[in-house]
C-alpha cells in the first residue's frame, strides 16, 4: 500500500497539473466559441446544478471512512454491509435528484426571468437537463469510486482520472473547431461519465471484490453511518452555499446578468485551481488519517503532521498566489480577452483566504475521522447563510467586487477563524504553534519573490513570451530562496527524492 500511496501522490499531482493546464488552455476556447453571454449562462447552469450534489448527503465520505476502517479490521461482512447500504441509498437519491431537477428546470423562467432573456432561458433548460443526467449517473456510481479510494487503489483511480480529462478536452476541442457550443460540450461530459462509470464497475468486480451483503445489517450500524454522514452533509451545504451563491444571486437579482456572471466565473475559476490542488492531496490523505485516528496517535503527533503537510501546501499556494497578484492582470487579458479583465480582481480577492484555509485543510479530515465535526459544521452553516445576506447586499453596490469581497470575508471567518477554534478544542492542537511552524522560513521568501516579480515587471516585455519569462524568473527566485533559507531538512529531502537523489519516507515526519 505504501507504493500505491506514493504512486498516488505522483499521479495526483500529474492529474492536478493536467486539470489546471487543460482548464487554462481550454477555457479561452469556451469563452471565444460561446461568447460572453452564453459562457455566462453555461457558468450559471453549472452553479445551479452543483447544489444537486447535495443529494450525496455526505454518504460518499462515510463510504471511504467506514470501508477503510473495516478493511483495516478485516471485517468482510461489514464491508459488504457498507456497499449494500450505499448502493441502495444512492439509487434512491439519484431518482430523487432527477425529480427535483426536473421541477427546478420547469421553473427556470420564474427564477431567472430577470437576469436572462427568453432565448437564454431555453438554452439553460437544455444544458441543465444534460447536466442533471450526468450528475445522477455520477451519484449512483459513487459507492464504487469511493470503495476504490478506501482500498487505496490510487494508481488506478488517478490514472483513470488522467485519461478521462485528456479524452474530454481533446474531443471537446475538435467539436468546438467544428462549431459546437455549450450543449455539445455538456453532452461530451455526459458520455465520459458513462464510460468511466462502467470502468469503475468492471474494476470493482474484478479486483476489489466487495459484494453487497444485505444480511446482518443492524440498525445501529446504519444509524452510525448516517449520523456521521448528516454532519458531513451539513458541511457540504455550507461549502456549496459559499462556492456558488454569488453567480446564482446575480442570475436572480441583476438585470441582463449573463455577461457579468461570465466575468465573475472566470475570476472565481482561479480559486478553483487552488482548491483542486488541495482536494487532490486530501483525497489521498483520508485513508491514512483514518488509520492515524484508529491508532490513537497523540495530539502532538497530529499537530506535527498538520504542520508538515500544511507547509508543503502553503509553499506552493503562496507561489501561485504571488505570481497571480503581480502578473495576473496581464495573464487574464491575454488569456480571456481585454473585455474580461475585471476577472483579475475577482481572482485576487477570492484566492487570498483560500491560501490559508487550504493549508490547514488536513484538520477537517482529522475531525471527520474522529467523528468530531458537528460543531464545525453548524458554525459553517451560520457563516454560509451570512454570506448569502452579505452577497445580496454587496452586489447591489458592485456586482463583481461586492460578491468577491463577501465571499472572501466568509472564507476568512468560516474556513480559517472558526476552523481554528474547532481544531484547538476538539483535536487538541495549538493553532498559534501551527501557524508559527507553517510560516517559519517561508514568509521572507514570499517577500523576496514579490520584490523580484515587481522588479522584473519593469522590463515591460509584452505578450505570452514576456509573461512566461517574467513568471519563470519570479518562480525561480522563489524556489532558490526556499531551498536556501525557507525549507527544513525534511522538505529539502522531499525535493531531492522527487529528483531521484535520495530516498525518503513520505509517511511520517522526522
């Protein structure tokens, strides 16, 4: 399993890089092929559809937690119970999702009558229906994909993800070249989901071999699973409210909002890139975190692990953010067009709190594994509801900046401030000590990196060649400073291990 985890880490970073690179490469094709207005409608549909993922109700995380737990304990009956209960649950939720989605689709003219024209509403209904079918299939196949993760079959899981994203982008580019629009792209996404869901079925039958077992499913077990899942579900509601409320409120409250939604979606996408990185790491960490909690590791050890992982994440996110702050405006103009330049400010505002919240995301994984995330979830809901009110007020002042600032405040309060209190109380770690360890040696390197970027920008070399050179110099300066002064011995050895110079145990802190 150690080799699977190490390969999973490597493949996860490859997938993350491909996902971000393909999005950066592919999004301009979408914007220019769709036009600002249709891209705005496309983004709005995706935002509305994202709320239907709440029908997962947190059971997906429960599958990983309990399947990993019973695998460690060698309890095959309980594993079969988890598979049976989750398959039955997701079949029912998939059906319910379709019903709710069709009702929602029928009411699009009422919900978005202010923000969209009649023609845009009709296109939105078709896009939403295709997306709805895609999501229902994704939901029903979720137990199989989660079981693969629980068994730490990261090589297969991440390889499949890599192949899927490559196929989707290549086919989509061809379709766009022949005049395809948003409906065609969503249809391709649906076909990819069907294909890779079938692949997950075959892999589970042939290699995992966990069969659904309906016998001996006691009520206490079901209660335990859904008690855990309910709290995760509450957290999912908070996450979706924070992530998607801006675009939905714009579509409901602002007249002729399609173009504004499109610009905001471009800016918010940069925050999604940061979250993709953290999600790829956290998905690999969850089984290991469960094992760490089951083995009753001390709060001191857990704190050291949080600092170790957090520093690596913080180093990389800080570099990305600093480069974006200095050169992001130039990038957005070249990438998405001068008409979408305001997306730069959206990105700068939204990305700032994410750098900190994602660097301490392992704490949330630990709370899930410890089943101590109830208070955290309830506080996040309060903060998310506050975000709705704050966003509704601030988009009346300035749609783009107002929505961005409201979201940033929410992330800082909920995902940093509130999380810190919960981590201290329920995990027993010292957050001041965590941040001291997180920032040690890194902050001076960030300052030096920014100075280098500002100095290089004075050269004023335009175009993609100039931007690439500027960013490369800034990144090179940062990496040299980090290796010279910022990194500790573990992190230096980790870099050398990636270059094949030394061997290192990536499982524990030294």
